[in-house]
C-alpha cells in the first residue's frame, strides 16, 4: 500500500479508496474509464481480500504485469479471493511461453492454491526451462521448489532431469526427498 500511496501522490483519491468499506464503490473503479492503474490496483486488491469476485479479471491482469510488485500483490489477493477460475488462469499464465518472464508469481500462486492444475502446469513450465541457456532460472527454481512442496509423484521425472542443472540441483534433491516413496 505504501508503493501505491507513492504512485497516487498521497492524494484524497487514494485515502478514499483505502478507507471505504463500500465494495460497490471499489468495483466501480474497475469499470470506470480513465482510472489510473494505482486506483485499479487498490480497488482490485481490496475486493480480492474481501472475497468479491468482481476483482478477478483485474487481478489476473495484474498477475501478468511487468512490475513484479504488482504481480505479487495480485497473487496475494487472488489466493484469498476464493474464485474457482483462479487456478486455471494462473496455470495459463505460468505455461505461456510468450510471457515466461512474468511467470514467477503465477507459479508461486499455483503452489499456494494446491489446485489440480498446479502439478501439470509446473511440470510443463519446468520442462521448458531445462533447455540449455534458458534465462529464466528463477522461474525454474520456483517450479522445482513448488513441485517439492506439492509432493506429487508425477513430478519425479522432471525433477530428476533438473538434477543435471547446477542452478537447480540442490533444490531438486530436496524436492525429490519430499515426494512420498522416494
């Protein structure tokens, strides 16, 4: 919220959005033309925390934003929103090769949600990151750690492949150890 206060210039519009308990007022910010990004983020975040599904689309857009702080706040709110579409949207963002630079927070959100889509999406994303000279090691590492946290045996083959990559090997060992029967 301090980041957004700075973007808003600390004006009365920001204070009004932070103070209001009127969910309809917050939802209107998401649909009114000409609203600044900081206002849309405040409104979507607050609606998400309140479990108001009108925030879903805005939060998914923010989850796929180039600014990691926006992605992190959107992931936080989406995890608390309780919308059944969230896991499918996060899986689509995590596996989109055109947006892989922004996949870190969707990957982490999938792990937090522990949804059926999580393991297949993380396996797919990690397999793509195991190519030589892939620049997205943070995404790969998040996939390895996430697959370990989920402890699903379907991840065993891709985690074994990750052992051959020095930047991922230690995390892959720990992840494999968390899979039952390993």
